């Protein structure tokens, strides 16, 4: 008589595990897509001489140039019109550099739309204007090259997953990369910590953090040197965040406010999810959803046959984060998934078609990763995945869910996707 409630409890626990694994992959698929374009510029401000009370600084991207007038798209602020006066010092700084002694002189005609720029000077006649005395420029091409280098390094030397244990005294973090692989991340006084900002998974919005901010259940990624057996990583950088996982059916859609209401079967209550311009919305094809549900129902047998039907990525296909041939638990340096291992779901996710809010309908089954958008109960969607009816109606056990979502996590040694 007690079998049915016990089975229902097991199913809910398995679904919670599945959505947590999904959350990690969805976040990774888009989390680092907007990495800080020119971190050196931010720190270069501090290396400038002390400014007079009337001095001002603006950091942004060149939007347009007309003669000696530049329209600067300022980060998180309205555009600013910059007038370059005669005698203004203009220098070019390589991405990642913070010491202006390494900068080289350049001329105004060499500045191009898309370049990153730090302007110092005095306020102009209008509130949105600035008369430049000095300008530090990072060329768009240089930034792109630096991003590619960072992406490659995170792919080769990064790992991540869900935080399962913390040791504040020893400075170590145990990370569940997948159900069968745990990595100990060792931190020190030299480790740089970042924390995702509220309602954003953009690397550019990440804030300086501390070890103490990390909690069990957080999703985390670290970059550094791994031990020979791949079970420890000495971290140079760590980024972490707390995200909410939602799974259920849509009960209402408000196109005017850009929100959807979901009956969340995990929290057993309805939740209002805000869709913004930064929210990623994708939808599984029926064939792909059935294949994933098959893994939930029979992961052991499915693993023998490779990826779910319709979901096998092409050889060498690049995932959202630029990784190709991601290794699912293989040794460092391995170029692809091991025979019989779970398929690379990060690559699969990158091939799922994008959808708009108008394409969603009431009673659609969805899974989402969200962050608290503010003081109210409304949450902001990071990624929303539709077409998941077969997954939510499958009858998984804990092992099946683990097998399915082991490839959706923040990465595994030797070939995981990394940030840009």
C-alpha cells in the first residue's frame, strides 16, 4: 500500500536532480557569452593620477565617430558624447594589462567603432557630454583575440559543477562534476573570486566575491592547474552563483509584461517568470525530447547505444561556449567522449532552435533556470527550455536522471566548455 507514495517521492527526487544538472548546463551555455570585454581598462582607472574634483571618467564602447566627436556607449549608463580636444593623450593598451607604462601612443583616426575606451576629462556643456583630456583604448581585434585565448584556457584548465561540500579552514570546495566524479578545488589567498550579480549570468556583470559567499548547492566553475589524477584543481579563479530551477507547465502568458506563469512541480507552487532580452529560450524537437526521456527511463541500456535518437551532435560540433569534442569524464587531454559515456548535452543544447515568447502556449511543459530579479516574488529567466513533456512525464529513477544529466554540468576534466 505504501509503494505508490514511495515511488512518487523517488520520481520527484530524481526530477529535482535532473533539473539541477540541467540548470548547470543551461547556465554554462550562456553564462560566459558576455565576458568582460576589457578588464584591464577598469583597473587602468586606478593607475591614473589623482583626479581633480571636476574630472570625470567614462568607460564604454565606441558607438560612432565624427571628426573629433565620439559617441561612447557607456556600460550601464546612457550614451556620452566625447569631444577630443587638441593635445588629448590617446594610448593603446593590450587587453589584460593594467599598467599604462605598457601602453603605446595612437592617433584619433586609428580609433574604430567597436573599440573599448576609457575617457578621462571634464564634463561638457551637457550632462551627457565629456571633454577628453586622455583616452585609453583597447582595440576590438585585440579584445577578440584575448577572449579566444581565455576561452581556450578555460576549456583546457577549467572544471565546474555543483558545490557539494565546503571547508572554510582548508579553503577547499568539493564540486560534483557529475554523479560519479567529484573534484576538490583548492583555493588560496591568491585565488580570485567572482560572484554572479543579481538577475544576471553575464561574466561582465559578475562582482568580486569571497570564499564565504559560496554555498552548498551553488553552481561553480574554477580555472587552474589540475593534479595528475584530475581529482584536484588548484584554483586561480572561481566564479559561482545561486540559481533557481523550475519545471512544470505554463498556466498563463502575459506578452505585454513579458512574463509567464509556471506551475512549478518542484516547489509545488506557481511562479511568475520574467522574460528579458537576455533570456535564452529554446525548444526541444519531439524526437530529441523522446530520446532524452528514453535516457531517463533506461539510462543503463541507453548508455550502451550512445546519444538519444536525434540528439547526437556532429563530430567536432562546437557547443555554445566554443568547446568542441567535449570530454565526458575522460582523462585530461582526451578529445572526445568515451565509448558508452553520456553524450555531450552542452553541444546538444547549442543546436536546439531558439523560440520567442509568442511561440509558447498555455499548458506547454517547460524547464527553466532563473535568478531572483528583485525584492518581489518574480524571477528572471536565464534560460527556458520548451518541448520537455516527455521528460517531465517519464518515470526516472535517481540513476537514470544522473546518467542523462551528467553531460549537462559545468564541465569535466580534459575538454569541457569554458567561458569566453
